[in-house]
C-alpha cells in the first residue's frame, strides 16, 4: 500500500526517544542501527531482503596485490537493468518520492532536507538510501557540500556513496546517496597497498593530499584532508575540467565514496568514467554478462543478478568490464595535471 495525502512527520519519519537523543548529539550512525533493527521487525519486504543476503554466493578474483569479489544477487536485477532513458523516466512513478514508498517504510530525518531509508534490496548487511525530500535531479555540483557533511555525521560506522545520473543511479531524476558500513567496501581496506603500489601524489601539502591511483582496473582520484574548502576546491577543479572534456550535457560520469574519521578527516574516492555500461551488457546469448557497474562495483564487489553470469565470469571479463567503462589514460593524465596546476 502506498501513501495518500502524505503527512511527512507522521507518515514517513521514524522517531523514538533513543533516536531523538542520538540525533541531538549528531550521532546519526547509532540512530541508523536502531532504524534498521526496527524496520526489519515492521517491514516484511525488508526482512526478506536481508534474510536473502545470507544465501548469497560470492567468489573472489586475485589481481596484482588486491582482489575483487563477485556477488550473485538476484534482488538487484531491477537496479542493474534499470532503463534510465528520459522517456522511461518520464513514464514511471518515481520510486524515491515519499508518496510512492511502501507504507511500512520509515526513515531518519536529516535536517529536514533528506530522509535516510533502509534499502529493501541490499548488497551488504547494512545498506541505506539517503533521499532528498523534493523530486529534484541527481546532481553533485549543488550537493557536494551535503555529501561531505553526511559522511561526517555518519562516519562512526558508515561511508556515503554517490552514483552520477548517467553512470549507476537508478533514479537519475531524484537526488539521493547511499550509506553502507565502511568494512563492506573492500577498496578501503586495500587502500594502503593501492597507494604504495599504484599511486602518484598530485598534491602534497601539510595534511592536504591528493593521489591519482591506477591499479589497472580502476582509475581513482583520492583526496585526503580535514579541510573542507580544500576538498571542495579539488573536487570543483576536477569536475569542471572533466566536464569540458566530455560531450555530456549534464554532469560528467563519476562515482564517489566519502568517509570521515575525527583523526584524519575525509577521504574522498572519485572514479571518473567514460561509459555507463560495458559492451558485454549489450551482447546477446552466451557473450552477454548482465552487469552495470556503479560505485559498489568500483569499491571491489561486482554485482551480478543472474546466476549463469556468476558461474561463467572470469578474470579477463572483469578486466574488459572495467576497461569499457573507465576513462582512458590520456584523459586521466589530463585531469591529474589540471588539478596539479590549479590547486
Ligand atoms: Zn522523486
């Protein structure tokens, strides 16, 4: 059942004395733990979604000094195959608008701007969607500040994720982020090694560091700093030089991870892309692999909603998938040199 004549506070905001206290202390992490526990009890679809995670199949491929997981997850089929063309979007009801969410679904209010909801089709054991209150396009240029703030407020347990409207967001017409437990993202645990082996320092000022990382699957700009203004400057520089070098009308294709801790501040991982989907997605018959990489795939867990793809995928397929969707060396070098010159 859906909501009619929605009353935001009454119908979709989750409250309890504990949660209200935690939010007052700006501890959204522990508020989300309580939300998830309650939603699993009150909302059947969600508890089924999380139960099914126990039976999910995973296998691991070893690359040069790091590894990539492949996850068979049938619950993700809608997201993987989402038609994000303008006509398809115009002709469907937006599933992130609150009048269209299931009546059992409730979320944590974030500053009266966003609602943090549990994702009923999870990839990890904690998986949230952070949804803007208004139906407004997925766009990072105007919401980067919020992206940083959210990752600070959720930083105790979670990292915040962003998928661009043309490279992974299944609702490109409604601004949203995701949050998952930091320990779920393999790349975060492998970061020290990736930096040692594959990184070039683009900027090295006191406590303001930017790396360009090329691990031969992914190309990554990594910003590490406590200084919000510095991070925003680097991001805006990257964004504008990337935008000028692509033909896309709206934003250039990027996926991002942000995490925060009190000691070292932020770490922002930016993955610049050249395509939404790899060639194998469009193949027919045996050659087809139904995969549509987004930020979680870039973090080191590839999602395959079809079991036959999971069974047959090999290391070479993984190399080709990334090669099809990641920017080329020339463009990556240009982006790095632009940041070096500008900052
Ligand atoms: Zn909407």
